[in-house]
C-alpha cells in the first residue's frame, strides 16, 4: 500500500500461542487474536517497512528474509495453526492481504513485492487443501490505502489516478473482508480479489 502502517513492535511468541488460550465462551474460534505487543520491545523488533526495502543492486539476504518472515511466512504459519484447531464445521474463513504487485511495478520494493507475490501465488493451493475442512481462503489486494501516513504531496500526486478522486480508506477493504467472513460469501474461495476503487496505474499523476 502507498500509506504504510505504523511500525509497531513485533512479539516473538510461537504461533501456537495465538490459539492456545481457551475461548471465553463455548463455540468455535472465528477469529485470530494474538498477544498484545510489548511497549518495551526494542526498535529492532519492528517489522520491515519501505525504508527497509530496495531495488535490485541494494538487496541482501537479510533484507529479503525479514520481508519474507513478516509479509508471507507468518501468514502461512497462522493459516496452518488456525486449520489445526478448526473443528471442520462449515463456515471457517481466512483472508490474506497481498498488494498490487501483479498489476504493476512497485519501484524500490523488491523484497516486499516478492513476499506479497508469494501469498497471491499460494492462494489456490491453500484454498484447495482447506476446503476439506470446510474453510474458505481468499486473498485481497486493497490497492493504495491512506492509513494516515501520507504526505500532502503524495495525496496530490496519486489521487488523480483514482476515478473517484480519492485514496482508499481503511474501511474500504475492511468491508470486503467482513463480507468474506459471512455465509453470504460461502461460494467464494481460492480467489485473489482486487479492491482498488478503479485505481489506474496508467492515469497521469497530479502536480
């Protein structure tokens, strides 16, 4: 996304810890909730962001591995853990988030694009296996979303590339994610869905 999320500390509890606590009420788990991030975590525990990425010529194994660990590996392991505790009743749903790397280049973000491409590429394979347990899995590309960290210059430059004249807002992809979790979407699985508000990479930028 163009608007980067805040760099919050990352906890290093094993994935199994996310599912190890008993539910507060009877019934199956319908969402994943991780441990609260520690406010005392060192800066080095923050997830990689755009400043930790590079174009060809500026990459190294450590940089690629950091993005893979946060942007792809964690999602696959969480999906596996969720499936492991699911009771196989219909209604389970997993939604992954990719980016628009399959629709156009992400200049200077090779590590991020590679990791997010992995999620889009594995969607059908994961969905096929999870169907046996009554779990649907889809991946969403939310397009450029203004999460509150865009500069005014970025807004002026990119906004004209949207036919509605504005960036995506966090509730735009959130509504789609919420719908995919309902029975109304029970026939939708294995899809990579682009929800970009008509974002046109070919449209001229603003001044």
